[in-house]
C-alpha cells in the first residue's frame, strides 16, 4: 500500500511538510500544539490505539524550529496470532513547535507517553504542559543545555573538572628522556604505597 497524507487539520507553509514515501507509514499528518490533542483523539477513536513512540527533531533554520513526532499503530484486538495481525496500519503526527512554545501532554490518553515526553523535554528542551512529573530522565538534573539540539556544542558545556592528584616525577619524564634515578625511585615508592594501601583496604573489606 502506498502511504498517503491525510489532512485532518490546518497545515503550515513548511518545506518539510511533504515527506518522501515511507513504506511502513499509512498516514502523515502535520498539526500545531493548539490542535494536537484533537488530532490524536480522533486517530485513537479510529483505531490507532497504540502509541508506539514520541520523539523530537530540531530544524535549526526552520520556523517552527522543532517537530514533536508521534507514532501511532492500529493493533487488531481480535487477532490471536501474529499471522492474523498482518501488516499493521501506522500513522505519524508531526507537531511543529517554536522556541519556547509548549506542547500539551498526552499522558492522559496514553500513560506510556510519560517517560517519552520527559525524554523529549530532556534532550530538546520542549516543555509539555500538564505533564505530571516533567523533569530530566537521562541527563543529570544540573546538566546545562539539551544535547540533541543542533546548536548544542559538540564537546558539551564547559564544566569544571576535578583536578588530578600530583604524579611523582612527572616534571622529570619526557617523551624520549628517561627519568633520573631519584625520580624513578620516588615513582617506585609511590606505586608500592598505593599497592600496599589497596591490598590493605581489600583485606579490610573481606574481613
């Protein structure tokens, strides 16, 4: 079956609104945050009862900049085997979101959207209004920025690094110059002390 695009809501002028053919998607729908819940409620009533995933996409130079993507599937309830299910019908809903704009949660329609919406919020910074527990789910709570944004620095945000402990004889060791006898002796003593300390702790833990 050739995929088709069904217009259930108003579309916006957008170069990405018309997508290339996707073999496993029957319907591709573009909508806005204000109309999103109505579109998804309509699809669910038509049998698209399974929310497969919620994801995000960042189009840095486009307006609206972001897409929140909903993947829905029709799963026959009367089928007893996988063979009876056959090829499931699928729908993809693209919700365009501007910078700083929120999207209504669909947690009440599909409880499985809880963590998926948190992941989109964590990695793209798109808030979901009405979400019962909107907080980071993958990155630490004090992490700066959202890693899947196109303008996110490749090396990550600047963070203070814990200083390394002093290395005995480091100033005396070069790429081709061997350490002096005194520096080598200090290094040997330091290694022995660390080994002894580690063995002691290991013995205490076993005891």
